[in-house]
C-alpha cells in the first residue's frame, strides 16, 4: 500500500468544514493542513474542492452469509457498501446457522477477512438457551450482543423473562435490540386473517406491527437497562410513541441508552405501500407520515443518535409474494449515503450534522478505536462526495446480489466519488476495486 496525499479537499469533520490537504501513511491519517509537502514517492489525489467526509459506519446490516447466500454474501454486499460510502459495517446473527456460539461467530470473521473491502464486526446472537455462550464474548473485538425481542429467523426470539434478566444484568458490552412485542403481533395477525384471509393488502403491515407492539417491547428493554445499568442500543425506531423513551440532555458518550433511525423510516411512509408493495415491507414496519416526521425531529434534537440501514436483501422472487409469504427487508447500503446527501440538499439537515449521525455518532456509540473521525492518528476511512452531482438508481448499476432496490427510478442529488478504507482506495466513482482492505474493528472497553 502506497502512502497517499489527498489535496484540495473540503474536509467535513466535528461540526466544521475546512479546506485542507490530508497525508495518509501506513493506512492512517498522519497530517492535516494546507500546502502539505511530501517526498516524491507519495501518491497524490486531487479532490478538486469536493467534500471529504469520514466513512459512514452502518451498525445494522444483514449480509446473509453463511447459509442464505442465494440472497447475498459478505463479498457482494460489502462491495455495494463501499460504493455507497459505507466503510464499516456491523452484521447481524440471524444467518443459517444462527450465530449463537463463539465458533460460529469467528467463522464469519474468517469469511470477511478474505473478501471484504469494508471494515467489519459481527454481533453475537442471543437465544433462550445460550446465555453461557454469550457471556464468553470479547467485547473489545465484537461490536455487541443482538437480542430479538420480537420474531426472528430460527431460534433467536428471546421471550424468556429470566433469560432477558440474565442478559441485561450480566452482559458487559453493548446489547442491541429489535423491539416488537410478539404477543401483540400474533393477536393483530389473527384479527387480520379473520378479516382478510391469507392475502391481505401489503398496506396492512403497519397495522399488524403497530406502534403498540413497538412501544411495549422498547419500553421493556429500557426498564431492564435502567434497572441494571446496561449499555442498550435500540435499533430501527419506527414510531413517534417510542421517542419519549430517549434522552437528549446528556452527551452521547455518557448515554447508557441510545437509539437508531434507519434510512427507510426516514424516507418512506405508509402512503408508499400502494406503489412499492412488498419492496418496502420491513420489520418494524414503515408507518405514518407523522411517525416519519417525529423520527426526523428526534434525530435532529439527539433523542435518536445514529442513522443506519438495516440492509436485509431477499430475492425478487421471494419478495413478489402475497403478504404473509413475502419476507421483510430490503437492500439499502449502496444508496443510504446518496439518499441522505439528497436530504442535505433538501434542507433537512446540514452536511456536518449528517456526518455526525452517520460517522461520528456510531463510532462514539460503539466506542470504536480510531475510527469515525478525520483526525491525525486515526485510520483513513474516507469518502469524497459531490453535493451537486446526481445519483440515478438504475438496475444496471446495482451491486447487490439480489439485483433490486426500493429506490429504483429515484435520482438523488448527491454522489459518492471515491471511497478509501484504511488508506486504500476501494471505489473510484465508477467501480469497486479488487482490494480486500477491510479490517476487524476494535472497540475501546
């Protein structure tokens, strides 16, 4: 790997935009400043006055390997991620087999080491039977423990109160939760089946997986975390009602309870089911315009801390089914950053705030070592973006193995021009380069 000097960049970092050069040595940022001088063997890259931001950190993806590789692989989806400006991902345990042992967890790290252009970490999964195994996790090298407090793939629904108590009282690292109350969902499902039979409209999804189901589960998680002082991160908030559970009177680094908003809950509403159908069927469900707007407000006032994707691809054949047969989830990593750059252009938030929510805050929330900021001594995970250029989402350009996107046909104002991971260019604005530059990320305990 050659050392690199990026010239003529507008660096967006820690609430400021500064004009600066940036010298990368050994994969890390060595110097920031204007007019930097280097030796002749340093490669140079002219940023042309475009914005240079820290790479986005996605704390929730499903890359499907092992066992579900007809949907996606770590290789395919990590390539899509770096093309979309995501330089670090944290992947979920509901693969096949479920990641419920340390050995299965380490198997995923070995796969990523061989093929990922992006940095990576993998969650340990919890079930009603594996508490002892969960407690073996080394939280310096594993991003967290995932608890499905709602339905999931395989044996990962944790609904035993004694096990939940054990997890929240004994896990030393971060617990990330999917919060939907299973009893409420089952009751609502029975009522919908009685009314509609086996083929209700897709628009029924936020009625089955309603605000009550989300709030019952989220509030239980918060109660347990407050009881034991657990480090809790609640994923993909989808309702206005849940927002009362979160605080904004503390700096993020001092919070014990944090929350995430996902791109699809910030973009779509229930009005989009008529045109998008099962392509926007996610768990938790996309809900009302009011819910979306309140999530935006909470994101901006820091009750919600980070933006993520919950990237969860399925094949089109699987998605093109009736309501009860169509799986929930969709691919997002290639277009999350362009979608949020578009929202910068729309005036939803400014570029430094977007960077804080997609890079700084995830790094702080998960206590990542030397990542998430443009700082001397930090790893050079960087993305060059153009706020004025356009990204048109077309099937021919999709890098997802599933080869579809809920954003097909959309043109975003905002474009990823280049991506570097640990100082290596992995995307040049046109193609992903054949470089497995990603590293296993380290947490500060």
